[in-house]
C-alpha cells in the first residue's frame, strides 16, 4: 500500500536548524498529507495540501507541492528537540471515494539539543 | 473532537491463541475504518478497509481468515488475530474516516503493540 518515497530516510540536525524532508509519489492525487509519529505511538496529522495548492503553512511547518514533478516537501523551521519523530507523507488518489491513504517510507528526524 | 481509541494498547499472548483489538471513534460516526500494521522502523501497511455492516476488503497478501475484521457499528471495529504466531508480532493501528467537505478525513488511533511468544 506504499507509493511514496521519502528522502532522506534519516535526518539529524541541531536545535534551531531547519529540517527539510521530501516526498515523491507516482499517481494523480486529490491531496497529500503529512503525518508525524513518535516512537511507538499513533500518527498525528500535521497538514493537508490539495492538488490545486502549491504551498501551505501551519506554525513552523511549510509544505510545498509540485504536481508536475509529483513531489512535496515539508520544512520545519527553527527545529526543537521535541520535533524528533518519524514523518510520513501520504497521498489520496484523485477520484478516491474512500480516501484511502498511500504512505511513504518515512523520514526519521533527530533533533539534538 | 475526532478522537479514535484503541484497546488494548499492548498485549502479550502465547502462540496459538487469538487476540482481539478494538478501535472506536469516540465523538463521531465513521463512514469507514482502516486497519494497518507497522513493523519496526517501517511504514504503515494497509491490511483492510471496513465499512459498517459489510464485509471488509482485504489487501493482497493479507489472510482474511487469520485477521478477522468485524465492523459492528459506525463507531466500533474489531480486528481479531486468530491463532497468533510470533511473526504476527507487530504494531497494529486503526483509523476512522469521516467526510469533511470534499474529502475523507482519517483520524488515527494510538496503536496496539502485539507480542506473540
């Protein structure tokens, strides 16, 4: 049920630095979503960007979407140690009636104090 | 709002026994519920999609007789792992979906850690 590829698989930065994660997908989508997962926990929805949107902001998060390249990026600015988690992108295909999500492999972000 | 719970949060069982995991949408009625499993350091793999009152749709490679799904109401779905074996040890996550405008919004439960000895 995977279709996306996240890049990089792992990212290690210092507090205060920005973290950028990329996601590529293969199909025509209705929307793309980013989720966060702390170790051993459930998923937390971060942000949704529709196929007709190019950029979206939420607090320290900035998401871009390039449907021509079938790619998205998640930027976390001024990162904190509490941002340490796995981040997944997930897409919903255009025309999907159930809203089934196709998850990428995820990026493990570690933010050092 | 939009809270999904799972019970139990963790379970340890002996090989050959069956384990039931519950997924509840606490404050909304879910049109559809999804069951995923996740191995360590890997992504979520969709196991099945279930709608209230109908049979679940299983993904390719998922044994429907081993992973029994019952969707009794718009707020409750259960996953039963029958005759569990050590290779069934995994993190099982459910999500509940509701229509939000033009798209279906999924809300995830906190997951259930299953360990089969």
